């Protein structure tokens, strides 16, 4: 329980700090006055004023904010503050300041993935743990404990690579070589089609041969250049998966009861921390990408909604009317509250059902 709470505090605290730091740094670069830098919302718990900015931790930890001079001013501002006002800056500068928060979350995840690949990631070997009776591998003579060494003449040492080769075979016969003890054996296996559910609950048909990995793992470590390449690919894959998940939620291909809130995040953070530092860092990177993407959605009250307003001003040379912005933000706030209620409800329901 203590590990779960501490892990959640670390994950949320770091990701919120990174997000707000993006806004803060570019506000300072464009000479915008920053009045407050807060981790959390609501009443201040602790704080310290340094220069013009008060740095504080607030009581409600699910978020944070950077309060800039003139950010929400509807009336006149003093002549002294006008040059430092967010509202007085050109639209392009405001766009950069607002976009910096989500972008920092994406960059932070990218750096984590690069670090993880350099530190070392566990990878399953091609050792077979189980051969399913009556399936193509069993009919060909492959046995549990065999170590797959090549497929169609191409050496393989990791289970993911082996599974990918079988999936790409499109059902054509594959030549598989294994080591059984100290003796090599060769087999020709014809994959059969299997229909199963993917991550989004959709039925997908793919070729399989009926083997299960033994769960034998090794640690793969990579040099800076290769870690950079793999970190780039991993970051892009998670971004695509996050965007696809949002689309599937809108299409109702993914049920709404899969949406999780702070309780789910806390439990997952505790589980990943217990699994080890690499798992915890990877989870933090995944969550950071989710936070960055969600904040870029064109929903009023989120960063993405503000970006839409400023892009409009940049393109059409006039700001969106205050009345329009007020109505849009009220709608955005209602949507955000509804989403938070749904997430909390799902968390509580999972807790009582013993699923989370």
C-alpha cells in the first residue's frame, strides 16, 4: 500500500512538473511574467516566492498550472504589466508557450525510452515452454524445451522476432530449426489461422503454429546510437497506439468502462515499481505520452483547445470573441468533469469487483 501511494506521487508529481515546466520555460523565454508555478490545484500547502514567481504545492494533486501575467485578463492591465502580459504577445508566441507543456511530456517519454534501452530491457528468448496438442508445431514434431535458432534460414534469438516472422508468413510453410539439448533438428511447419481479440477487442485472424514461450528472459542493452533509434521507434509506436485508442473509444470499439482514473494509475504505478526500475520508468513514459496527447486534443479548457483559438487568431488576424471562448470553455469543462466522473466510477467499480 505504501509503495503504491509513493509510486503514484512520484509518477504524477514528475509528469505534472515536466508539463508545467514546458509552459514556464517558454513563458520566460518570451519575457512573459509568471506569477505562480503550482503542482496541484486548490489551496496552497507549501510555497516559496522567488523573484516574481511563487512556487507552490497545492492540495489537489491531479494537475498543476502556471499562472502568467495577463493570461486571463478581460479588462485593462497596468502599463507596467503590458509588456510582460501573455495576452499581449503575438499569437505564434502564445501557441509555442501553450504547446510546450504537452511537447515536454512527449520529449520526456522519449528520453526515458532511450535511457531504458541503454540500461537494459528484458527480452524473451526463443525457448519453447509448451507445444499445444494437435496444432501444427506438435504435428511437425516440435517439443517443449526446444530452443528455436532460425526460421526460413534467418537466425532468431528473441521470441518477438520469431512471432513476427510467423505472423508475416501468411500461412505459407516455414522451415524452423531448433536445438534440443545439444542436437539440432529441422522441421517444416504449416501455420494455421486463428481468430482472436486484439488490444481493442476486435477479432483478428492471423497465422499461428501452436507454441507458447517458456518465459526465459535475458537483458538486452544497447549503445547510445541504437538506443536512440529504438527509443524513437518506441515513442512513435506508443503515440500511434494512444491516438488509435482515442479513435476506438469514440467509435465505441473500446468500451467506456476501460477508462481509468487516479486509483487505476496508482495501482499500476505500484505494480510497475514492484516489478523493477525499468518497468516503472517505461510505465512513466507511457503515461507521459498519454498526458501529452490528451492535452493536445482540441477540447476547450485543455491546451489543445487554447491552441485552436490562437491558431484562429494567427490565420484570420483577429481573436476569437470572448463570448465564444466562454461558451466553448464551459462546454469543455463539462466534458472534462464528465470524463473525470466516469474515470472515478470505473475505478471504484473495478475496486469492488476485484479487477483493479
